[in-house]
C-alpha cells in the first residue's frame, strides 16, 4: 500500500480532533500520544487544493437562473456560467408584476424564448404563467413548449402552489412530465423563525407547508422548491420536506451558509437536491464544493439529479 | 499561499455551527490549502464582558501547540463596557492579539460614539487594525432574539454608509471591512476620503461577486481572501478570487488577493 505514513498519521489525528470539535479542546491531548508529536502532525497537514480544477471537474446544470430586461442580459449570466463551468442554465423571467395578466406573462416568456433561440447550447427555457387565468395559462404552456422550453421556470407569487386554481395547470405539467418549479419563502415576512416584519411579501407567496400540501395531493408530480439559500430558514425547510419524496430543493440563493448542503442531504438524501444559483453563481458553486459530499454525490447534485428528471420527459441533456 | 482574514471560533446562540473551534478550523485550513487565519471569538459578541471571550481564545490557542502559529488572533472589545482600556492592553501584551473587532450593533452604541472613537484611536496608536462588518448572519433568517437590523424594513442591514462615519472621524487608522454584503455607495466627498483610507475588505460578502470590477474602481490592494467561516461556507470567498480571468487579475494580483495584501496590511 502506497500511503505516506506521516501524512496518514497527520490526517488521522486531525480527524480525531475534528470528532472532538464540540468538546472545547482547551489543553486537550489526543489519548496515547505525546503533545509534541501532535504538534508536529498538525503543522504537516497543509494540502494543496486547486479550487478551479475542482470547479471544472463537475458538469453542471443550473436549475434556477434568470435573465433580465437589461441590454447585458443574458450575456452577463452566460459569462458567469463560462467562468464556473456551468454547461446549461435553466432561465426564466420571473413574473414580478401584479396582477400578472396573460399579456404580461406572454411578454415575459417572449424574452426567454428570444434568449434560448440565441443561445440554444447554453440556455434552457422555463416559462411563467398565472393560474388565475386558466385557459390562457394552458395555452401558454403549449406555446412555450412548442418554442422549445423544458417546463415552468420559477412560478411566482400570484397564486399559491396548492390553490385549487393550480390543479389544472399541475395536471397538465404532470402529463408533460415537467418539473414544477415555484418560488417560495419560508414564511411570509422577514426576520427569521416567527417573523414579525412583513417585508412587503405578496400574501399568495408559497411557503413550505403549501408545497407539502400539493405534493401530497399529486404524489406523481415533481416539485422544485426554489432557493433554500435565498434567506429562508433552510433547516426548517429541509426538515419539513423530509417525508415527501416528490419535493426537491434547489440550492440557489445569495446565502451560502456553511453546512447548508450537508444538512439538506442528511434530511432529504443525495437525490433530491438540484444545484442552482438564482444568479448568485459563486455562492451556488462554492457551497457545494465546500460541503462534505463525496465526489459521486456532488456529481449528482451538480448535474445528474436534475438531468435524470429531464430525461423522464425526453428533455435530458446529453 | 492563502491567508483568511475573516474567520471565527465560538458559538452562535441561535444555530449550531460546524468547524467552530481551532482544531476543526485547522482541518478546514489544511484541506483547502489555507496557511493562516485571522480569528476572533464569536462569544465576544454575546458576553457582556468581552474579555472573557478573548481569554477563551487565548487559552484555546495555547492548547494547540505549534498550530497556534496558524492563527492571527483578534480581540473583541466593547468600548462602552467598563475596563476596556485594560482589556485592550492585556489583549496585546499578554494574549498576543494583532487587531480588534468591534460590533456596534450588537453592543448597542452608535458608530460615532466617543468611546468608539477613543478605542479606534488607541488601536491606531498601537499600529493595529480595527475590523467592522456589514452583518454577521443573513437577517432574513435571523432568530427573533437576534438584533433587529432586518433587510427590507425601515431598519435595514448595514451598508458602507453606516460604517463610514468612523473612518471619517479617525481617517488615519487601519480598517478592515468584512462580509461586504450590501451597497458600497458613498457620496462623492465621502468616497474620495474612503479611497484614501487604509482599508482592507475581505472576499466573503456577496457584494464581492463583482470583484473584477471593484479592482478597477478600488484598486488591487484593498481586498483580501476571507471566508466568514464558519457562518458562511469555506470556499465561496476563495472562488471569487480564483475565478477571476487574467484580464481582470493577473498572477501577481491574484497573489495579492490570496495573501499579499493581508501580509502587508497586517505587517506579517
């Protein structure tokens, strides 16, 4: 066996120290070893880490990204993607207007259609709609699917995901074997658990309990809970979804809390996470690489989990 | 070589943290190739008498053996608490602290409080830096028991405008501004003064997503690698540097960001 003994011992001691992490190591000496030996081992442990090599090692589909009305879009988003080895970005222009009329969502989807036509190799399109307009939404699904979109982009806050108005839309999306992706907040406020600041959130924004409700009604549906890193309480969200295997979470958002990914895998399993950025590209990649997931698990999260579901609808990436 | 200018040990009262002591942080540093870390004790934010936290850190570092050399300890001082002047001296002379962190929001004083000004001047006279940050945790998921500077409310998270008054009051001190997550906008006169100040910002905050552009406007010597570990993940701050293109930062500039600027600023 070709193992450098010194490195092996050093890593082992470091591992023991890590296991004792919660025990306040003041003056603590690993049993059976002289303190001087440990000091030597600790100082020999620095390893070379080529971050960009790790970044580029994994194929990536960004399951939640956006384009904007600005002139630099989608080039700016594509530039981040090239920088970080993101092969495909699932983009949408989320419907951040009220009331979200058919005219409005068609206009928003036109922007996405234009972008995916321009960059068919790098962008996958997600459409938006408003279930308050049932027939127009069903018509829009057909129009956008015919234009090459892969499913809904981030559906927004006009109607809660478990509202009966959504049922015919969800049934259509299930027929088409599409991933049902919706914006969500942990609670309708800001300021954390038991929020007391309204934060000007729209009252029909979906929350984890709404996802659970709809996932129970449609166990054959595939639901994507948006951005566990958007600032909601990700521990709460992951614990809420533990027993609902048809709820997947995307890892996007500007918050890159340490341990978020490990916690999510612990509670949801390695198959129910999608790598995503919500345009916070560095945080999106960094939090997964910093996790303790194995190489095989990272491969799943960065690419395979999402692609395997796309394949079910015949929309997989080769 | 990598030097992390923004790491912590200790506890956050509202959420369990991983890798939050020196031994587990060393593992993290070893795994990801980080040679040195500036650390302070999170407990100092919550203890009324911050010196207890500084002593904890000192004791923990003592227990590390040779690995204590991997850390550059910063003390936490509350300048409106009795005896801080003694604490400051003890931190430097006995505990070997190389700088100080202050938390005006958590310790509930204004950025222009005369006590803070006195503290910053004292630290300046020791030729040491004083570190401020925009925020500790994302306010959107804070505990209801945490401070009430909350995004999207009338009392929002801090931006550079909230920190700048102390720089204006003591323009010749050395400042670290960490976890830069909101606006860096200042009016023209203040921006000119800020640009002249001796400031080092770390790469842990999300505003640094545009580091390539910031290098053009702020210069190549005002940024350094930082993690905000263990609250934020260990690699995103590093990624903002390593993913820079050659047209944005050549090899020499990347070395400045990895360790050169930190070495110069901290006089290592």
